[in-house]
């Protein structure tokens, strides 16, 4: 098994989390929505698998490259 992160593309605010630890996700599912400069930016699952960690909370400021969701794949 390996893990793959879904990361922030820009410095932004975590506006909404749409997944949680233990959830099954498919590639392309929206995991979170970021807000930057009044724009909403969806974060999609790069792979399918099981969410093993969500190291951010709604309202948190994240930097470009920060891990938002960690997905375990087979």
C-alpha cells in the first residue's frame, strides 16, 4: 500500500472539507474547497482509495504544497 496526498495549489483558506478519515474516495472526487481572493477552488482526489488523514481544519490558512488529505491506495 502507498499513500498519495491531495495538496493546496495556492496560498488559501480551507473553506469547506467534504471528506473525513476512513472515507472511500474515487479519483476526481472533490475533497475540499479552498478560498483565495474571493474565488472557490475545488481540490480533487488525485487517486482513488481510503482517506487516512485530514491534517487541516475548516478556516485554516494553508500554503502552496501543503497536504490537505492523505489517501491510501492498494
